[in-house]
């Protein structure tokens, strides 16, 4: 199965062994991770990376991750992933992280739209979900711009760096073609 794709300004290639430096630098960056999770050890990050290198199918429980690159420069922009969380119901979770230098250009919004379209076309997902902390306004704005609806705010749901944060649960229903 071909996972590579492109949008107007970006290309997406499935994570491979050569992407370890980018994966590690993102997951050890306190600024990029501040709203996502407490930083993990390099060993835990390496284990997560290796799991994500495994072949992916609808039955997989690990994340399917793409490296996002800017078409004009070929530079790495960040990561975007989906995970099939309820296979029987065709529900996928989406997550994304952009390097600081590429934020504020509409790239996250463009990337999420592209990945959702791919996942619907290739795997017939019918619903997408995303979770982010209530205070992470940029991420919430991205989810709203791609058409996601806020379903619920769960107080003190995730502990990040010793602090409990409220989580926003977003979802997007895809109209099923008959
Ligand atoms: C969240 C993140 C993906 C946004 O990426 P991006 O490419 O800058 O997003 P976009 O440019 O597509 O859209 C960002 C929107 O948020 C808005 N925004 C940015 N900072 C904001 C803030 N502090 N308060 C309110 N809105 C904000 C922007 O104005 C823009 O909305 P607009 O188009 O209506 O003006 C990026 O900041 C990031 O990767 N952060 C670190 C990792 C992370 O937290 N990932 C999300 C996990 S849920």
C-alpha cells in the first residue's frame, strides 16, 4: 500500500529508520511537548519510534506517522499521525506536531485536512477524534478549522509535568457515501 501523499505546499512520507533524529529532537523538545506529555527517556522514545516503523494496517494498534516536508525547501516541517482506535467503528485519532520555524503558516491545518482525506479514501474511516489540552489554543483552532466539533471538556484529565490539565475532546463525522 502506498502511504506517500502531497497537499498544495507539503509532502508526506511514511516514517522510516532515517527519521530517528527528527523524531527524537521533537520528542525531547520541552517547548513542543509542553501541551502533549511529560518528556520521556530517550529509551522510551526509541521504543515508540520502532513501534511506529512497523508496517501499518487497519488492524494495527500503533500510530501511522508521516514526516511532513515543505515542497519549496524540501525541509522537514514536523510529524502527523493517525491511530485506528475503534476499528469496528472506523474511528481514527489524529495527532500532529510542527517545528517552531514552520508554525503560523497554516501548515498544520493543511496537513490535517490532507491526512483525513487520505484516511477516508484509503481506509474508509467514518469518524476522527482528537484530544488536546483546553489551554492549547493553537491546536484547538487547527481542529476547529478542519471542521472538528468540541464534544467534551474533561477536567484534570492528563498530567503533564506534574500538573493536571483539562482535555478537550474533538470529533469529525464523515458523511458516508452510498
Ligand atoms: C498546534 C500546532 C500544530 C499549530 O500548527 P500551525 O501550523 O501553526 O497551525 P495553523 O497555522 O494551521 O493554525 C494555527 C491557528 O491557531 C491560531 N493561534 C496560534 N496561536 C494561538 C494562540 N496562542 N491563541 C489563539 N489562537 C492561536 C492561529 O492564529 C491560527 O488560526 P487562524 O488561521 O484562524 O489565524 C503547532 O503549534 C505545534 O505543533 N505545537 C506543538 C505540538 C503540539 O502541541 N501539537 C498539537 C497536539 S494536540
